[in-house]
């Protein structure tokens, strides 16, 4: 099971990245757990300075932008 983490404070872009990430995971048919990390000190532990960000199994794959589901599938597949 993949652990997909959305790093951000809950802004519109963060929510859109979460939505796109879920869509990508569903399209791939993978088992996943989506976790929203909104605590700034936790986000800083990932070394992320610009949100939103996506971490897959603890590794940051996207930072500072909202990717489309097609692009996210390449990162989590």
C-alpha cells in the first residue's frame, strides 16, 4: 500500500492536489492511504519550503505546484 501525503495548510491548491492525487491513485487501481499533513513543523521535516507538496512513501515528489492526475500517475505508479 502506498502512503500518499499532501503537505499544505489546507488551501485551495492543497485541496486540488489532494483531489488530483486521489483520482490518479484510483485510475491506477493501487491501494493507497491519503494523509493530509497540515502542521507546519511536520511539513518542514520534509524540507518543503513551498506548498502544496506531494510525498509518496515519505519522499517528496512535487513541491509548489498542482499537477494533473496524468502527471501524478507517473510519480506514484
